[in-house]
C-alpha cells in the first residue's frame, strides 16, 4: 500500500492536532492509527477483490500484502512511522504496511513491519531503478509482483538485524485493484481504474467494517465498470464544469451504477448489502445533508432508493438462480 504525498500526510496530522507541530509521542499515535486503518482497508479490500473475481474482466493475483516506503513519509516523522509499523527505531525503504487476514501472505507468515529487500532474488532497487520518485518506485514494485505472480509463486526476502529469510508466496485470483488509505483532512474516496483510495477520516467515520466495505465496494465498482476510462472517452470535464449539463449527467449515471453494483459486491464478499443503506443513512444523520446537492452524485434519498431497489432485485434474482449476476456489468454509461 503506497502512501500519498508527504504534504497530504502533514495536512492530516495538522487536522488531528491543530496546535504547533506534534511531538514524537503524538506522531507515534498518529501512525499507530494509520497502521490500524491500513489493516482494515487491506483486509476488507482483499475480501472484496477475491470474493468478486468472477465479475471482473481485469484480474490479478492478490497476496493480501500491502507495502509502503518509509521515504514517502515526512523526514521528521519517519522515526515515529518506523516504530509504529515495525516497532524499530528505523525502517527499511520498503516494508509491510498491512497483511489481510487469511490471505496467502498471512498464511506464509508475513506480518506488518517486515522488511522487504528482494523479490525472487532481485533487489528492490533493481526492480525500480528507472523510477525517479518514491511513489513510482512503489508502483513499479507492485506491478512487478503482479506480473510474476501471474506466472506462479514468487519468493519474498525479508530481512532482520540478524538474517534474511526467503518466504514463498502465492496469490489468489482477484479483481485488479489496489486499496489504499490516503492521508487527508477531508472525508472522501476515489477510484481511478487501478487504485481505490479512501481518506483516513472516512475510514474512521465508517467504524463498522461492513460500513467501510460499503464504501470500498462502491469504489471497486467504478473500477470494475471502467468508469474512469468511459468518462475519459466521453470527454467529460473534471473541473468546475463537471457539475453541469452532460458532464454532470454522465458522471451521475456512473455513480448510480456504482451504487447498484456495490450491493452485489458486498454480497459476493459475504457482507450484508444493507450496510450501504446503514452507512448513507448515518452519514446524513451525523454529517448533515449539504445545502446544495452535488449534480454528479444526486440526493441521498435518491441514492438510498436505488440501493434498496438493487438489494430487492438481487434477492429476487438469486432466489430464482443462486448463480445470478448483475445485468449492469455489461452496461456502459449512456450519453
């Protein structure tokens, strides 16, 4: 799991502690909270991606392993981040940020904080030697692991102060999506076709795992339905004009599709589809309805009605055929 730009992380730190820059203990608490969020998102994302692989055209082997790079953290906070994740005063460049419960990585004995130094005997620095930024380096490592796993098992080398251990690792068939926690002061989530990001405050707000699954399922639905690709092909404006006219209408159509497909994704992963209803109902109650509804997402009442309607549709379809799948999988947004 790669981390967003350091400035975003600093912004979230200030959001949590508006006084002057936090001391070491506060930094440790901040990254301890991130560690717990990474674990939740990694486990739920893994469950959604593997439980719904039959609905995905784009697939990749999933290990349940989320990686991070200590260089992606603000320099003054790296020691605290290292202690929170690896419980050591220093962390290697690449380390395990989270391991999904029950995943191949968990069964292989990999745990949060383990130092990753090589894959199939190739040093990580060699794998990503052409990438100039730390974020690009992590993306290159993740892509390399996906390619190698597609050909079978690989070996991950983890290092400690006394030894380096080779750990064989396999992957489970899964939807081709990487789930991340984003450092931000806002509540939000996004999908770009390859990644699903959810901000730390939103992870905290969704204090039940099933509610967090509803958020992640909605974003995964965007990736499965290739909404970013389809909207780009339709030349949708992503600036201020996205809230008006054709851009708003087509974007809103993708949001409705994602709401509907999320119901099936929740069920496919063994979660209660009604969690989506509970989440958005509580959102309105605790966060309050906006004075002006977004033209790209529609009113909450309309979204809830669509979700409840899809739950009923899914129940009827599965009663007739337990192997039923959503009809909207093949339906792109219409102009």
